[in-house]
């Protein structure tokens, strides 16, 4: 399989009409796919296509269809109902300096 040519951040920045710094920042934040041979960000043609898909803005009608499931709250974010029906009363711990003073005197 022949190797694909790799695009530099400057090339991608020129394609997107952005700065090299902005492209590198998106990579640092984990928003863009990339390869990093020899310590620098590089992009294959497939990466460029994925980045364009990430940045693509869809019309509102298509946006709602594709994200209907994403709008549903996850189970983890829903409050858990307790079995007994009553809330558990929490008790604050004493401050650390008071706990250490009690331990030193004992």
C-alpha cells in the first residue's frame, strides 16, 4: 500500500482560512484527528475529510434528525430514586486541624 502524502498544519490552515496556531490548538484539545511522526502534526487526506465533517454545519431540519438521540439525558445524569423513599442525611466531617488536635491529645 503506497503511503499517502501528509499535509502540514500550514496547509490545513490555508484550506480552512485559519491560522496554524488554531489548527495546532484543535489538535492539542483532541478535536481534530492527526498523526504525529517526528513530533509535528501531520494530516492525511482522510483526516482532512474528517475535519471538514467535524466543522460542517447542517441545516436545522437535518440537525434535529441526527441528534435526536443525543438530546436524551443519559442514565448517569438522571437522579436515582432511593428504595426507602427518604433521603439519606449527610453529616459533615470535622475540620482537619480539629481532627489532628484530638488525635494528638489522645
